[in-house]
C-alpha cells in the first residue's frame, strides 16, 4: 500500500476530513491533499505529525506500506527511515512521541545529502561524526567535520548534511526538544 492510500484509509476509518487532519496535525491542507493523491511524499516531520494525529507510532504508521518509505526493526529499539537509496536514519529510541530528545543515526553514501530542514523555533541539534567527512550547511555557513568532530546548532535555521568524502559517512544526531 502506498503512503497516500494508507493516509486516506486511516483518515476515513476515523471519520476525519482532510481539513480536520490538517488542523490537528499542523500539516498544510494542500500538502495532505498532494500526499493522498500521490503527487508528493511529504517529509519525515509531516509523517510524524500525521501519525501522531492518528494516535500511532511511526512503526505502526509505516507497517502496512510498501513504498516510498521503508521502516523496519533494528535490534529491539530502533527503526530505520530510508527516504532514498543513498541516505538512511535509524531512530535509536522507542516511543518517540513521549521523549524530550530524539537520537538518530544518519548514514550517507558518498556525494549524498539529507533534505533541507528548518524546524520550529526552540529545536536544537547536536551532531557527532562517527565516520567519514561531512559538510553541515546551516543557512549560508558550511561546516566541514570529520570523525570525532561535533556541532551544536539552532535547528530552526535551514540546514542539511552532505557527505563530501569518498566513502560512506555517518553521524549521531540528537534533537531536543523533538519537532513534535
């Protein structure tokens, strides 16, 4: 089942309109409509907001879908979010809706980058580079970090992570408070 069909079924099962889901989740009505019709996939943040609106965890939300997102158990605590074939994020905790920190392992193949994010005011991120060479762009500032380096920043500024090395790179990312 694809994402749009899944959201539509969850919404109708709960007797909700698109406008009601939009208001409760904070995801724009036009965005929800495009996701339901398959014209867009949305963001990790919008998926979290929609899942929460339906009273679901992300693993529950993704469990019945095939594409465009893959979510699978890893060890007994983590879930894997794969937005494309070059990047992945492993959530390193359970019950993310009740946490004040969201620890994530981000892995990037050479040349790949995360999507640009701009989270709500008050959200902060801490990055610790585990392997490789990453460039973290915050606004117009480019920060090049190698294994063992850290960066702490205001995540309400536009930012993304880019693997500028020739090998796979990975970092631990911790957000607080979470973007929910």
